[in-house]
C-alpha cells in the first residue's frame, strides 16, 4: 500500500504565490509522482475562525476548488473533498480536545500572531492561579474586548487540524513552514492517544518545498499572507497586475543581481520565486541574470510568472462557469473521504469505550 498524504487549504481568499509554491504546486507534483495515496481538502471549518461574510463563503469554497483543479489536482488520482461534508473531523476533534492541554495550545505561534493580547492575558492568569481562569470574563484587569474578540475556534484550530490528519492515517503532510508547529502537536496528540488507549494513530511527518516561506512583496522581512492582500502576488492575477506588482516589489538600493537572504531580502525572495517556478537552482538563476539590472530582472520574472499561470487562468475561468460540476466533485470526494474517516472513528469510539 502507498503511503498516505493529507493536506488542506482554507477557503479564505485568493491563493497567492506563497500558497502555491509552499503547498499547492507540491500537492500536484506529489500526486503526479504516483507514490502516494492523496487526500486534499478545503478547510472550510478552519476558515470560520476569521471574520467572514456568509454570503461569500460558498463562492470562496468553489473558487478554491477551481484553484485545486486548475492547478492539476485530479479527482481521478486524488480524493478532493470539503472538510465540513465529513462530520468525523468535528467529532474526532472533540475527543482530541479532551486529551489536549491548554498549555500546548497557548504555545502555538499562529495563535500568538492572531490574538497576541488575549494570549498574554490568559498566560498572566495561568501564571497567577489556574482557578482564576473561571473568572476571566469578570476580572477588572482584563481587557474584555480583546478577550471577547478571540473566538475559541482560533484557540482550538490546531486540534481540528490534528483530527483532519489522523483520521486518514496520513504519513506525510505537505505544508508551508508556518504549519510545522501544528504538526508537532499532531504527533504529540497521536502519541498521547496511543499510549493511553492503544495504537490507533500514525504520527505524520511534514513535508516542505524549497520555498516553504515566500516573503511579502512590499515587506520582504515578513511572510506573504492573505491578510495583507496588497503585498500578495495572486496566482489568478492577470499579466498586467503581475507586471506592476513585481515592478513595485520592494528591493534594496543595489543594482547587482546577488542572492543573499540575510541582507537582500526582497531581491532574494524574487530569485527564490523565479527558481521555484522554473524548477532551476537559485545559483543557476543568479547566473542567468548576472549583469542585468533589477528592472530587467523584474520584467523577465513578470513574464515567467505570467506565462507559468496562463493555462491555469484559462482552466480556472472554465471551471468557474459550472458551479454544479464543482459541487459534484466535492460531494463525490467527500463521500469517499467519509468512508475512510468513519472507519477510523469507529475504531476510536471502540478504543475509548463509547461504542455500544
Ligand atoms: P492557508 O491559506 O493558511 O490555508 O495556507 C495554505 C498553505 O499555504 C499552508 O500549507 C501554508 O503553510 C502555506 N503558506 C501560506 N503562506 C505561505 C507563504 N508565504 N510561503 C509558503 N507557504 C505558505
Ligand atoms: N492550517 C492549515 C493552514 O492554515 C490548513 C489546514 C487545515 C491543514 N487542516 C490541515 C493543512 C491538515 C494540512 C493538514 O494552512
């Protein structure tokens, strides 16, 4: 039997080139290697932890499904599904919640990035006295607004992610480097469950690409993120947008094409993107552009990116013309996924003694 591979992406906005080079492109390459049994899903439940408009959610889901398919994920080779259509994800999450410590979740850097104030306050309370937690909402020295803005889903996010992975017995989880800490938790929870209830789960490994952290175009010391759309290069941007965004990308004041991620963040990020798209080594890419100035390099890069995504843009447009087809693909995939997930759930219920 082939090793099992699972990964998901949230339907929370357009995919940028970081999502593509850190995750989606790799999904397609791994699928096409024929070495894995692949499950790729739309993490709609995860996406509910950020502010959203219910009228837009379905569009975001279908849009991401079209991204998957247009990029080359093939429902004949991989199981493509919608997280919320497989109820076992939420069910297993609850059970895993009961073996997860608050401390483990408070350490997650993604949570710290998304709700820094709340985490600080909770930690202060824990340090003082654990029982104070019960009084969180009424304590005067707590900034209640901050606390109330942070939903519990944001806190529990990595446990749902753990359920996503463990249900399918994944060996490999391809992700960008911002997800590695969550995978550590996945392994730790699998171990904890197995120790307490008997061998049930596999401890999965993360798999990174050569570009596990694509940096922002405007602020290349930070990672490219959907939450800052102005510094993203979106994979469905039209050629003119691509040209303008790359032309305006922050680069240092030098003029020579040199790869040095320590001092030349912006230029090195563009060189990384170029190398990842062409499939060449960075050193070779630097050699190719040596002697050119920044604007010549940027022009060429814009053409390389724009040509790379030309077929993708066309396919995506066609796919978006039929919502029905996209929905059918998701529901067929979800049925297949649920068959596998339900078996694992039955085993879990049995192990913990709630199967009658
Ligand atoms: P998300 O949009 O948060 O669901 O992320 C989808 C995938 O893209 C995850 O595997 C992330 O780790 C990956 N990812 C997000 N941002 C970046 C980035 N700037 N560079 C590389 N990978 C990224
Ligand atoms: N948390 C991931 C992200 O933000 C998305 C995700 C949810 C995921 N469940 C997963 C990735 C399971 C891999 C495996 O990018």
